[in-house]
């Protein structure tokens, strides 16, 4: 059982995490931190923050568990199907049309906060399917980033339990995935268009000239100052008129509206403003 006497607060835990691994949890909303640290305290058998900080210092493996609890979000293939319908029927055709008019061959997409890659691969599959169906030859590149090395490693391998495949439309499952027993693997001809990189959203973006940035259900965990910083990072690397897709419970408000114009209120689709 962990120690019970406490004068330690959340800030002490945050400072220890920064000193040990350089990840600044102070940008997360306090309610989010309290809830997720509380879950880890319960799992570790700690009665207070002082006991949990001591546990964190004595058990290096707990650091990974804490970071996973705070930073990894729920994901799935084609989660919120109506959003992917809008991508397929509206957003991608507009991007493709502009590329053809301008004589450009590259489409560049950033899936930010990609977790274990399901959403990133969903974007890639949908874009490849549209290009195939319309007999259009373009070179798409989809970048997935997450702060977790383990999550990115899992995504790079591209192998998922077959139960996760239930969310994949049948025609896409046959064409873009290899199913072997209980494993559903992303096909090599899809993976060559996708790259996963470990990246902290508060650091300098590793990409530029992006046509679409997808960051769903990530900003909701950050405080206002942190959200603003991330949006500025996105804006700085997007092409003129680039599209930003957020989660349905997220919205751009206040001064950040100078950077992005709302295009679809229901699906939280924004367009870059110069």
C-alpha cells in the first residue's frame, strides 16, 4: 500500500514527469489530469498524491502507464462514419480537383494524435479508394503522429485484432487489408503511402505543405492556451485553403477564428484563412 500523508499536489506530479521524460502535462485540462491520475492512483493502490508520486519515482514502468492514461485516446477504423462520408464525398474531391487544376501530383494529409493508427489508415484507404474509382493518378502521403512511441510502433506494424475489422466496409476490407485468422493487417500497398512519427503537438510540426489536417478528439483534453498553440502550429504548415477536421465536440472560438473559417458546423470542418 502506498503512503497516505500528503502535501503533494498535481503540479508536483507534472514537474516530475517533465524532469524525467520531457513531456509537459500542464497543457492538459486540470479536470482531465485529476481524473486520469486518479485512475492510476487507484490501480497502483495509492491513497493520495504523495504516495503516488513516491510510487512513480520508485517504479519506472508506472511512468509509461501514466502517460498512456493521459495521452492515448480512443480510436477505431472509420469512427463516426458520417464524418468519413463527408471526407469521401466532399473534402477529398475538392482537394483532388484543385490538384488537377494546378497540375500538382501530391496530396499531403496529417493525422495528428493518431494513437494506434486506425484513423490514419482509414483516411488513407478512403483516399486511395476514391482515386482508384475515379481513375486519377496522384501521390497521396498520409502522416500519422502521436506522442507515444509504443502507439506509433503498433501503428507501423499495422496488424489489428479481427474484431476491429467489423467497422471496415466489406469492399474496403477485401481490397486494402489482409485477413489471416484472427488478425487483420493493413495491406502493403496502403502502408507505403503512410508514415508514423513520434511527435509532441506542442513542438515544431515535422511536416509542411499540408492539404488536410485531421485532429479529432485531442484538443478537448487541452487548456485554452495549449489549444491555441496547437492550432497555430497547424495553420503554419497548411497550404492556402487547407482543411482542418476536428472532433464533433470540439470547436474553434475567439481569437483563433482569425486563422480558420468554419465550413461545416456539424462535422467541425474548417478552412485555413490567410
